[in-house]
C-alpha cells in the first residue's frame, strides 16, 4: 500500500508538471488537437484521451472528441464513416461493464476501446461476466491499461506526445485468455 501511494504521488506530481490548462493543445506527428479539461475531470482522464487520440488518429483521421452520436451515450472519442456509422468508439476511465455490453450490442460493426488508468485486469474480470462469448471472441473490444509510472514522460511541456514513451498494455478479452 505504501508503494502504491508513493507511485500515485509521483504520478500526480508528474501530471501537475504537465500543467494541464483548461484548454491544452496536444501534438502528434502532423496532427494536433485542443482538449478542454472540465472542472470535474482529473488530469489523467484528459491525458488518456490525448494518448488514445494519438494512438488512433492515423487510422481514423476523422476521430472526434466527445461529440453526440445519437442514443443514450456520448463517447470520449469516436470515428464515423461518411454515412455516420460508428467505426471506433473509445471510453476512457470509469465505465460500467453493462455499458460496454450495450455498446457492443448496439454498434455491432464498431471497434470498442476501453482505457483504464491502472487496475484494468480486475475490470477485465467484470467484463467477462457481462459480455457474450460472441462479443468476447469478436476481437472488436480492446481493453487498454495505461501504466501510470510508465507514462510520466510521454507528453512534453509543449503537448508533444511520444508514443514510444507511453506505458500501456492491451489486455485480451477472448474467453480463453
């Protein structure tokens, strides 16, 4: 527990050094995005959105942040085709497993990415209980675990993202994993 607290304190200090303003510009290669940090958002939530944006922007150049796409839920990041069909839906931080199951049922052709700031393996267990075998084995749902102590230097003071320094791992969801 002492180690965990020390890690959290180091991480909090490193994110504070990033000095996320209300609006922060992030850059990745030739792309840039301005993210608006809401007063209730923690710095790590905005950081994950920026990191995920940089991970998917080349594959999905029309990737948008927090736009309404119809229905009950609003994604943290979303990519749609020219007809408005959802290709990629990204949820960042705390999300209920039942919501993931609903998204997988509603958006059958979309890739769904769920990102957590540490502690994703226990969330995987919760997902295994609510997702159908077909959803689990489809390969459409990805769980990404950002490793806080390995993400300290992934964004410089100018908002430039270096994916080579991002500490994360993708956790498999297929029922055999």
